[in-house]
């Protein structure tokens, strides 16, 4: 059945082993996270470069973006000292620490152990705009 959709935007995951929650996991778990993330990004990339006939796909590659942010934090307006650390702590029971919020959320690429803050979302949105401009 043809539903009529022909324009898509696909967004990959960052390497999940780079998220703050993964830093407290065993290296074998981090390896699994990295493998999963790479496989997912590669699968999306394959689809983007070989789209079904009549479709246009914009691709936002967070798998590549996040290592760039972490390796070059000043380029993105983050502090090298805390870029990979989360701002809010103690939100999830598995953290096992009292809740606290940092005083410098705009210096960090992560809000909590899983999610980016508004500043990182703005960077992702700019990448989405670039990706859309390439295909529309």
C-alpha cells in the first residue's frame, strides 16, 4: 500500500557508550553499547545512501556529532573540563546519590545521564537544518 510519504528525516543515536550513564558500567557493557550504536548508524547510513525510489531522506548523524563535541568542546561552546559530565545528578534510582543540579549547565553536553540539555539540542537542530537543506 502506498501511503504517500516521500520525505523523511532520520536521526542516528550517538555512541551510547559516550553517555554519562555508561561511564559507570563495565567495559564489556560499554563495548556492547558501542557496537549497537555503530551498527544502527551504519544501517541508517546505508538506507540514506540507497533510498527507496521516489524518497528523499535527510540524515542527522549524531553518531559522528557527539564524538566531535566531546573532542572539541570549545568549538561548540562547552567547557573541556565538564563537557562529558551531566548537570543534574541523582534523578534516577540507579545513580544512588542525592539530587543536585550544577551551576554551569551550558558548559555540558548532557543534562542528565541520558539526555542532552537545550544547548546541545540547539546544535542538533542546526545539524537537522543542514541535513534538510541538502535534500529539499
